[in-house]
């Protein structure tokens, strides 16, 4: 009997020791294991921008009578931190990243969330399944009868309206269709991920952001997307292939082709902020126009505007401001004498590569490096190839689609003492010496 008692006591002590050990491991593990990706957005500080100018050459090809681009886009940089989130979420990606679009409601065992930090101060929650696939609040296939998986959207004919904050992914093709956003409130973030969409509309914008405190449009990694509108501006405030009453962000690592045959490419009553992605805009009016400001942080933007290329006009109480902090821009403005390739009351340049041509351009209020403007005595004609040179080396080119009187280039590594030149259809100008921040030369 004593032996049996001793054995029972020993077994009990063993179980107690094991339980204490398990509890210690669990408590100590809450500080590691799960990774969350925090997006390091480009900000107005240009100190982190690359000084590489590249060639900036644009090539285009036709697909369904729409212009696309064959440029290579820089990927967004990411910083990884570690934290415990209850369940492992390996390889989580931002919308517009390499995640799969078909994971809504298809995961088992729960999901972990990661939070992306925006350069503008706003944030959005992104959810991934245990396999690392992006989980969307709604998955929508556009068409004559759109189909929806998930929640937060309503369908009226060919119009799909997002009514609740969240992440929504769109695929498919539709004529006279629209993605509409109507999400009142100050704390709702809306993310529209485009994964191979083709939306045209003859009477309204292809994407209409009626109400959304924070709305981001993301061409998904590797995807090519098309938005077009024939909506006329005359008597219609909401004119443009994309129209927003609020600030709209463009972000992602896919391509978005925007065509506006009767009005603006992107039209915002507030701001337009470009974080990443490749965008090709053809418009009858301005390529990008805002009432407040345009900020270019990163990405690749090509604009062929019928009036202005890019314009921040301001409203009654605010000054229109353009901030170019990084990325690459090729901008061509229209033919009217008062129109510009770049127009703003205040224009700040702190980094990135810009080649522009039009009748005029706004000289920068502040510039982190010298800029060079070329004025043409006899003007230039549409479809003329312009090639820019620094110290005898070609650094970029642009072929304006309209007649022009001037061209300008901004390069982050241009410096005083460099020589610059421009060629027109292969005929190279004399070389000029960069002498200060402002350099404007006349070309015969």
C-alpha cells in the first residue's frame, strides 16, 4: 500500500511539473513568431529616392483599341517587423500584391490581420488567410449581370456600389458599367483592387467615388486594366474616367490604362496621391486635375492631355499644389496657348524623374535640384520625338501628341556644371551649361 501511495504521489508531481512548463512556454511565446508587413510608403521627403534616371522611353501597343504601356515598374519597398497575432499568417501581402483573389470565405482556422501604414497618415486593415492569401470583403465579377461573393456591396443593373469600408477585388469586362463608392463616415477605408478589368461608360465615370473618407484604387500585381468614359464635362461636374469627391490614392504594382474621350482622365474635388503602379492616361481635357493638390510619391505615370497635362487649380479658399517627390512621369499637354504640361499655383519638386512638353509649364516654387526648360523659337509639331541629354548621355525621351512650345526635365542627380541638350527628331541642339536652380534655354 505504501508503495502504491508513493507511486501515485510521484505521478501527480510529474503532471504538475508538466503543466507549469506548458504554461510558461505559452506565455513566453506571445512576443514572436508571426510576421506582419508594414508598407514603407514614399513620403514628401525625397532623401530616400533613387538617383537613377533611366531612359524614360515609352512604347505603346494596342489591345482592344486602347493604349497600354510596356514599362517596368519599381516595386514598393517593405519593412518587416515581428509580433504575435494569435494565429500564424506567413507571407501576407497587400492588396495589389501577389495574393490570390479567390480566398474570401474559403479559408479555415481563422485569419490574421496586418496594418499598412500610409504616407499620408491614414491606415487600412488587410486580412490574410492562414495560407497567406488575401481575404477580401467582396469579390465582384463585372458584366451585364455582375456577380458578388461577400458583403458590403449592392448591384443595380451594371453598377456595383460599395457601401461599407473594406477591401474589394474586381474582375471582368462591362460596357456602360460603373464602380461606385458611397461610404459615409470618417473612419471607413475603402480599397478597390482591379484585377484585369475593362470598364467603359458613355454617360458617367467608370469609377465614381461619391463619398469615402479614404479610398485607394489598386491595379493588382501583374494585371493590366482599362477604364474609359465618354462623359462630357460641359454642365457636368462629375466628368472624368475616374471622378472623386474626396481624396483618391493610386497604389499597386499593376497597370491601369485610363481613356477619357470627352473630359478629364482623373478628376478629384480634393487630392490625388500616387504611391505606386503604372498609369497611362489619354484625355480630351486635363490628364489629372484636382481642386486641391496632386502628390507623386512613386510609380510610373504617362499623360497625354488635351488641355493641361497635370493641373492643381485650387478652390476659393485653397491654393492648388503639385508635389513631385519620386517616381517617373512623362507628361504632354495640349495645344491652346494658355494650357500647360504642368500647372499649379505652387509646385514643389523634391525627387523623381520628369519629362514634360506643352505650350507652358509652371516653374517650381522649390526644387531640390536644378531643372532645365527648353523653349522652341518656332514651336514643335505633334508626334515629334524629343530626346533629352545630360553630359552627352541620353537620359530620357518623350513624343508629344500635340503641338508644343516648350519642354522641361527634372532629374534628382542633375547638378550645377552639367551640360544639357535636347534633340528634335534626331537633330540635336547645342549644349548648355547648368548654372543654378533655374535653367531655361532657347532652341532654334
